[in-house]
């Protein structure tokens, strides 16, 4: 069942442990668990604290009754349209940052020339490059290195010492900017840190091995995380910072994205080769959409009319129509590949994806799916970040901006 899982020794070792844990898990919906007692906070990294984030601007005025349980923005991505760059990213270099999980490095690509222009060492098993909530810093999540490497978007360089945090497979930020949520996959925890001091505030233990990807309700009241090794989703209340339920979907759930109206969640299932469609408020599965073999990453277009799904197991990208909830078309990479994670350019014209098992990055035209470039990078490229991106604030991962 692990046919498409990462071929990294550190993750392979964890699979053995996690599989054993999974066999003991009783799959049930509606289970609950609360936050565990926090461990002593890690020492603050000298010079690593970012300046306090500024208050975010109000949501769009046009509303509809949607998925968060109240009046919702008609388009949750309205502030992240083509070239809607915040003043906070003025001066940021236009670059693509590629964490190479198998060589503990990051390659930096110039999107204008499709050339690697920089390369540096970060920490053990870098998984994702994550924009901070206030858009001032990019963080490389060094999974087995138990650290974050801060990058300066103005220079494209490392801007301070590594920040010690436990098992940062992935990282997100609460919509109010109060917490950085470190997804500690191997520890089965969601750790809430102060993003300015990096002091640990609380921990939420989850009863689902393989927690890895997250997205937030349109009304900011909760988030849902996927657990790839247990076939579950977990819902966390942001007011109480506690688990309020689990949903069994089976397979290997991966990336997760909210639809523009805030009414549905799409969950990529790498084993089922398609997307589970979830009602986030009732926390029920309401449908399934076949996309392609080993589907993994999900990225809305800049106009929020379609979503791109990377089918890692067959070297293709499915284009999903948000209005019809159907696959509009499928783009096949010439010569194959393993499209994984990345993001959409600021103007919406290029989809950037790593080739997880091919040590390469793909630049794909969103106009017709044509391959613009295939760029060689280090081994095991994973969660690449295209920067800058439009939006007022970042919810994390490789760039979920609203």
C-alpha cells in the first residue's frame, strides 16, 4: 500500500512504526481528543524573531452563506488574484525555492530564465518552504533536523540561525497570525508556537498517524488536517485549540484545499487516485472525483475558477472546474515525471511543481498545460515555494494566501 510513498530512509523507518500503530487504531468518526500538556519551549534562536505582524485587512464585503457556519466571503481567494501583491512583499525577489529532502539543501530558481541561481544547505530533510503569516520571511521546515531555516525574500538568502522546533514536517499559521502551527508528523502532534519568539504555547495530540496537510474554514473557526497513514481527517477548533472530531475517508489523504465559496473541502487521496469532497461543517464526505494515479498536490488558479491537481504517479495534472466539480481537462507531462508540490506564479500564468522522484522541477503553462521548462535540482525535491505571491496574509504550507 505504500507504492507511492516517499523513498527516503528516514520516512521509510517511520512507516514501519506508523503501520504498527495504525493496526491498533480503531477507525471511528466523531472521536475526540484535547490538547496535551506542552513540553518545555525550545530555546529562542538569537536574532530569529520576526517583527510582530500587522492586523490583516477585512474580508470582501460580498458574502454568501457558506461552509464555515456563518456569512462567508463569496471567494475566499479574492485577495489572492493575479498580481494582487501586498505592500509587504514589495522588494521581494521573484524566485522559486526548492527544498531537496534527500540532500538537506535548497535550490533557488530564477523563473525568468528557468535557471538555478543559488544553492545552500539548510538542515536535516527539508520538506517545505513556508511563507510567514506577515509575508516577511520564508521558513524551510527541516523535518529530521528539528529546525526551521529562515530565508529573507528580499535577498533570497538565509537570514539567521536555524530555529529549533520539534519534527517540522509542515507548518501553517492561524488566520489571526497568533500561532505558527508546526505539523509534527512523526510525533502525531500539532504544536502551536508564538511566531515571534518561537516559544511553544500548546500541543494538540492527534489520534491519526501521518498528519501532514491542513486547510482552514472560511470563517476562521476551525481547520481540517489530513492523516495519510490512517485514512483519516481531523478537525480542530481554533477557539479551544482542541480536536472536535475525526472522519474516516480511507486510502492515503494528502493535500487539502477549500473551494472558493468556503462550502467544500477537496482532499487528494494518493491511494484512491482522486479527491474526496467534504462538507467541512457537518464533517461528512459528500462525493468523490477521480483525477489520476497518485494525486498529491492541490492549487487554485489565480481567478479561482479551477484547481490544479498533481497526479504524481502518472506524470499528469488534472484541471478541476470549481463550478461543476468535474475534471475539465488533463495535462500530460511529455516524457513523464512525478509532479508533486509547488504553487502558481503571481500572474497566474505558470504552475510550478517539483518532480519528486526525478530530481527536477516543472514549469507548466496554465493556458494550455504545455511544459515550459524541466529544471534539474537536487534529489528528493518536495514542497517548493513560488515567491512573491498575491494575498494579504499567509496560512502557510507552500503558499495558502488569503
